[in-house]
């Protein structure tokens, strides 16, 4: 998976490549799909949500430029796979999932794999986690209609936000670096995520 789908498509951060080899992706999908877990495509995880394809996970993780001292906020725990990748690279990961069944399943896998540096809660991720802010990095694993100012406000100076921005059906993977009162934006290419639901994302219905 790593050699062909990730390194072969341009991911160069050796720490990211190493952790993608190490984390058992098949444990984050249902038993019936475990034989497909290492394919370069998303898979359903229930509740209309998906586990992202490995390349996108690696690309978003590389864009965060994490250090071992970083505190990271993840919006959209989902299966928990991206969370586990972050937990291998950062000091602490705070992750928010709004769907309780997904939250419970992910928490179970975190405990199974002994990820003690993950703090999870079931809530509206579009509001961020103000009580634990600021964060060195924030990652949003669902498509948003625009860059959420609430999340930008919860970044440290020089902090990085990676978020898919666009319509419900197609987005641009966007990297934001906060420098003082300014933000610097880089487009990383097209992507397609399920929509971000919450008070500041796409509304239900």
C-alpha cells in the first residue's frame, strides 16, 4: 500500500510513510471489508460516512507538518484511522465526532491499540474545542462550504489548518497557515469528502 499508493504518488515525509506502514488500517473497518482495507479507495463505515483512501490520509497528514510536541485537533473522528495516524506523530490529539455510534467504535479501537494520547468527545466539531485551544494543527475530515473562522481562531501563531473546501460533491484540499493576524492559503488539489455537518458547516436536510 505505502510503496505504490502513497510514496509512489509523491508523499515524501518519511515519518508519515513510516506511520502509514505501522498503523493496522484493517482494524478501523468492519470485518466484512477488512480484505479491502489496504486498497486505494474509501470504504463505508456506517451512518453514511467513509474511511478516506490511504493517499488522502497521507497527503493531509504531510500537509500538517507535525512535530512530536504538537497538539492537534481533528474534526470528524469517523473510523478513527486518521486519528491514530496523528497520534503516532504528535504529542496529543483531540478529536470530535458528532455521530455517537462512530465515536463509540473509534474509542474502542483506540483502547485496543493503547492510544493513550487521544482525547475524544461526541459533539459538534464545527465549533472546535475552545477549552483546549490553541492547537498547533487542525485537520477537518469532511467537506466544508468555506474555511471556518472559528477553527482558524483556535490555531496557534504559525499553526496549520487542513480542510476540504467547496461544494457538497467536490472540494479543494486547502492548507491554511496562520501568521499573526494573517492567513496564508495553499490549494493542494481536488478531493471529495462527505459533507461537514454542524452549526457552522452544511446543515442537515
